């Protein structure tokens, strides 16, 4: 989905009508994906909180067990530092801590996906704005081929000269014909 953004954000100025028709679908595509990603992120966040709670509960249970029976944990003396060390050395604690870190990684991945999709949705908003502006420019004939305005005085003089030249040519032909008629009659 996120890989599609490079293609989806492009605008073909020669097909603005098609771009407009597709814009709502693209926006829905990324908005819908964002909603799913947010839901997934919230699930991952809840999982992290659960794992944290399980870890805290395990620490409390281990601490109580260690204080009740320090010999089973191979402790000669029960001190705060020795209890903490025994908790950290516990296999159950290590396993649960690893699961907590995995849940944190999954949450961070989900968070990253949400951020990327927010960027995609914002990109689709920017595309909409760009399409609106392109349509305005098109309406103002911005994309039409340039037409050089006529230089009216020069054009008038040119036409006048052409007219005079045509008249001279016509008069010349008439004179020629009249001479032929005079000579041949």
C-alpha cells in the first residue's frame, strides 16, 4: 500500500478529468488503510501494556517467593540488591521480558506505519489541492498555446500595400488588354 504512493501522487496534466475521477478512490484507499493501521497500533499498544503488567506481576510474585524461601533461589542473605538480582536472573523473568520487548517492537512498527499513512493521506490532500489549481489554470487557458497579439498598425499597412499592389497589377492588365484591343481592332 505505502509503496503505491509514489505512483498515486503523480498527476497527468493531460488527463485532469480522469485524475479527478480517481482522486476520491485514492483518498479513500489511504484513509481506510490509515484507520486500519490506527486500530492495529492501538491493539499493539494494549499488548505492550498487558506485557508490562504481566512483567510487574511476575516481579512481585518472584520477590515474594524469594523473600519466603531464599534458599530455593540460592541466596544466603535477603537484601534489596540480591532480591533484584535474583528476579533479573530468573528464567521466567527473562522470557517474559523478551516477550515484552517483542511487543514493544511490534508497537513501534505499527506506529511507524500509522505515521507513513498519515503522510500518504496528507499527500492525497495535497494532490487534491494541486488538481484544483490545475483546473483553475486550465479554465484560464494557461495551458493553451501562446498567440502573439497582432500589431494592428503594421497589419493595416501591410494589407493596404497588398491592396495597392493588387490594384496596380489589375490596372496593368487592363491597360495591356486595352492596347491589344486598340492594336488588333
